[in-house]
C-alpha cells in the first residue's frame, strides 16, 4: 500500500471530497465513490457487465478532473487502511456529517468495536483448533465489528485470509458496499449480501477477491458436505418439521444433499440448514 504522506491522511480525504461535493449533493458524492470502488474491486477479478455499466454511468456524471479526484480519494483510503483493520469509511462518513441526510445512520467507533471483540471472542482465538471459523454479521454496516475481530486475529498471529470466512448482511446498499471495499482491501474471505436479514429477502451478493483467490467455495462446500454426512451418524427422525420465525421448514434426512457454498441464507433455510441471526455470531 502507499506510504503515508502529509496529503494522504484523513484531513486530506475530507478536503478532496469537499472539492467535489461543493456543487453536488454530499451524500450522493460519497455513495458514488463507494459504489465505484466496490465495482472496481469486484470486476478486477470477477467481471460483471451489469456492474460495469453502472460504473460507467456514474463516471459520466462527473468531469475528468473530478474522476481523477475520486482515484486520489481511493489512494488515500488504501493508505488509511494500511496501519490496521478498522472502519475508515464509517469514520469518514461521520466526520463528513452525512448522517442527517441518510436516515440517521451511525457507525460504531473503532475503539468500541475492538473492546467488544476482545470481551466476546478473545478465548475463541486463544484456542483455535479448527481449520477455519466462520463469522456472521447480519447488520454489518461498514464492517467495523468484523474488522475489529480481524485485528484481534492478527494480534494473536492468526492469518484471517486462511482461517476466517465472513458472512455479512446489510439492508442499505451503500453501507454493505463500504463493508465490501474494506474487507476486500484487507484480503478477508467474505460474502456481502445486500438485503433484509429479518425477512430473508436479498437483492445482491458480492464475494471479496480473497474468497475467489482462496477457493473458499470449495472449502465451504467440503465442510457442509462433511457436516451433512456426520449428522447421519446421529439417531434422528426420518422426517421432522422445525419452526423458524413462523416459517415451517421440512427436513428430509433420507437424502444427503451437498449444499452449494454460494447459496444465500434463504436458500440454506429451504434446504433445512440452520440460519443463525444472532449478531456477530461465530460458528466454531
């Protein structure tokens, strides 16, 4: 990542941002920046024509000079994330005072996220014996809690690119893409789902570059298959119905089904797999 200079700091980001936002809606400029960053990272490894068209449509709204400024803003973001995994975009969102213009969103301060990660899951990392663990954040925002957990993993000498898979959901697209950008830049294997956790209605799914490069679809598929096979050794009923938030899900244990790792939680629910909706839950 870029070395730190006087210009490439938080104040430099805010100054450059304001040079664009002077004649445009500030939240629109910020959301356009986040969306363009996310699409650039996504299409660098997994090209989507639909996302590319969206990228070009956004670029068309700005002058050549402003587009170059967006590139410099991205360089500053990379530099700000260099020191440690933390929610830089959420902090900038708050400092730019965008909360009042977008339904009162607030992002948890990094220090609070670190404290929660240490208190809640410190012992899990001290005794990590499994090949990898999975973490679920059903209201991820910009990914501050996940990044705090990643920070704790690194402090204990654990490589999250090899030992962690993250599932993140947020109903707000810009917030979810903020999470996608920051987890991508920190090389965290993750799927980011844009949709409603409570209703299980999902609109988009993004996989970080680390997910593809680490072939996590195979790792997760093998784990799900082994879990399905191990469940057959337990004395269970041939057929049972489980209630889940007023939805009845039928489980047919007469067949062994391999779950595709790219399916959403809604698809897993239909296949009789438990869906964990508890905030910041680790499957270990």
